């Protein structure tokens, strides 16, 4: 009898916690049925993560169609979970596998890779899935405050809150925006000129929800199933119709310029550790002459083209002189990624993040920059990279905690760039393909990782940029998914703003993308080559360029309201 009451007390205790099974001294002992359910749940969550991962580049179309129902197994599991801890554990498991498949490459994992990069990349694989707990936590709050239906209906905007908030912090790595994963589905992504890639994320998640509801209602409620199926068809029809309309009616500008994208394929490690700038310059000029011979007037070199060379400093006068002689002799312009330094005069306002030289007793800032060199003048237009890669280019929160800068540092010494000050737009007087007149090209430069940020890019477009240029060095990551994903992300920037995008990458992929997101030309990875092509110059702004923040602001306000309402209800309950 005593044993019976003890057993009954265990069951009562577990029922109070919303669980069945038996509780031992330190752990819950599950029944065979519960173990089977837990195993099935884990398999469903892993399946969801894998399907979502396979829908991202470099997997080709039609793999991207998996994205439209990849979250169905995830929704099946979390709608059964009762506590926040259960929901978040499930979320972490699903999106850990999603991250593992898509961004495994961040640690580089190659011979010669700096150990710090490997540690940072490995850490990211475990940290990044934690960010997906933002939408799952908000989902739980909404379900407790309102009901299941509202929570599911609001989930896409909870997701957008995560995507947007992640872009704002010092640790931002918004690589996995769902909309950016659909770059190969050209007709579907045309709607990005209205709602952006973030809006496409909303559409994708709503389609997942409808597929999930259709799956649930298939046997139990034919009417609801029919309504869900109709919703799927209507959403697809609207997006596909709009995309088809834009592809068939959008007039790509006949106003074109011929560019030469230089891909030197230099070893990124040796370029920084065993730097020989004179030899590198000779190679770049040789390749640039080939581009000019093919008709190019606007030459683009990749990110940090010559390695740790501050070209505008007196120490590199001979290199700078040889470049100017080339530009004057060929009547061409050079747009190049290049480290840049600014020394502050005594009468200048010195920013808080400026560095101080004890030896020279002066303040200075160093930038992962872009320089525009002209054959007509020695005046140089500059841009300093504003979105720095966490740990790789800037230690997060180092401004508030300076000691972190000494602790975290790459072996190649590029983890302490200053943040650029302004979204500069370069002005380039160039001839068009028909050579009928001289035109001023308005071009903005993005350094590598900056092309990931859709809202950031629109700042340049509103300043008048008619061409988006990306200089990058993806060679750090070998023949992994990273370079392919980075290239495809640029496709969304082209469609969102209806601007051509040109990419000059050290080891590839260099390419020309038109305003409809179609890749006109591209290079292969790890080849030394020159890519010359005519690039359409599209003027004007899209709806998204003008109003990029509508969806993220709405999502953030909705999420904040749900969170506050949940707190109010919880506070009222305690007062009773």
C-alpha cells in the first residue's frame, strides 16, 4: 500500500508539470510510448532543419522548392509542446542542423587556416541557432496571451523580428535570411522590388503554415483542407503572376558601360603574411591591360587587392605611381578594394574609436576600404566599410570593452578595422557602349559582407547610386558553400533595387547580374582570369528602395506588443 501511494504521488507530481512517466531521484523515467514520441519528434525536427538547409545555395533549383514546406515537421512538433523550454529545445535542434548544412564553412577548415578563425566558426555553429529562439519564444508568448491560431498567424512576423534585430547588433550575421535562399527561383523573387527579401521570407513562412494546416486537416476536415490548399494556390499564383509580368515587361536599360572585373586568385593567407605588393601590382596591371584591350573603361579590383598595403601613404609611392601611369595611358578608371588610413589633424574632430600612436603621438583610423582612382586627377574618392564581420574584422563590443581587442585577434592581423563613417556614392565620368557622349556613373561600393544587408544597401540607392559594385575576397573559405551563397545573395540586392550588380572577387565568383537578378556572366572559383562585359545602368528607385522598413518595423512593433501584453497578463495574475 505504501508503495502504491508513493507511485501515485509520483504521477501527481508529473501531472502538475504537464508530463507523464515516472520520476526517479534525479530524472524523469519515460514510458516506452513517450520514448518513441520523443524520438519521432527529434527526427521530425532534424528533417525540418535538413530540408531547409538543402533549399539554400549551392544546391540548384528545384531544391529551393523544399523551402516552402521545410518547416512543416517543425510546426508539427512545436504545436504539441506545452512549455517554453520544450518549444525552445525543439527549435534549437531543428535550426542547429539548418545552420550546420548552410554555414559549416565559416571556420574555413583548410590547411593554413588561422586557429582563431576555426574557433570563431565553430562557435558560430552553436551560437547562431540560439537566435532562432526569438521567434519561438514570441510564439509561446502569443499562444499563452491569445490563442494557437493567432500565434501561428503572427509567427512569420516574429521570424522577421529575428532577421531584423540580428542585423542591428555588433554580433550580426544575417546570412540565413530565407528570402535570400531563393535566388535561383527567378520568377518568384521578382516581388522583392516591392517587399524585399524580408517580405519574401514572410511569404515563405505563410506557405509553410498553410502546408502544415493542410497536412493536419487532410483527413479530419476536408473543408479546411480545401481552404488551406486554395490559400497555397492563391499565394503562389499572385507571386508567380507578378514575377512573370515583371520579367516580360520590365525594360532593362540600353544605357550600358563596359567593365573589367579582375580576378587574380592570390592566396589570401600569403597575401597578408608574405606580402610582395610590387609583384601583386604587376599582376593586377597585366590583367587590367587585358580588360582594357577587350574594351573595358571601368576596372574593378577585389577587396584588399594588394593585402596590407595603405596605397595612399608615402611608403607606397612607386606602386601608386605605376597605377596612375596605367590609368593615364589607357584612359580608364580603377575601382579597388584597398586598406585605407586617415590621420587626424589637430583641428579635426577625433571619433571615439580612433586609434592612437604613442610613437608618433597622433590619432588615426584604418578602414577596409574602397578607392576610386581617376586618370584625370590625383584626387581620390574613398569609402570605408561600415558593416564589419564580427571577430573577423572587428571584435564585438570592443568600443565598450577595449581589452577584448587584445584577446581576440587574427593571425593575419585584420580584426581591428574602424567602422566607416558614411554611405559614399562614387561619381565616375565614363563613356557608354555607343561612345556617343560622356556620362557620369553613380556607383556605390560594398565590401564583401555588406551585400548581405538589404536595408543598408537602400541607403546608397536613395543617394542616387545607379550601379552596385561588390569587392570581396571569399578565398578564405575554399571550395565550400560560402562563395556560392555570397554570390547568390547579391542577386536579391539587384532585384530589390532594380540595379545591376558587379562583383570582383579575389578567387571568385566574379560576375555581372542584371536588374532582374539574372547572372549575365560569371567566373569559376579559383581561376586567374578577367571578366569583361557590358553592364546595364538602371536609373530610379523601386518601392522597396524608397520604403525598405515597412515590414521590419511592423514586425518589431507586433512582437514588442505581444511581449508587453504577455508581461501584463503575467503581472495581473500574480496580483490576484
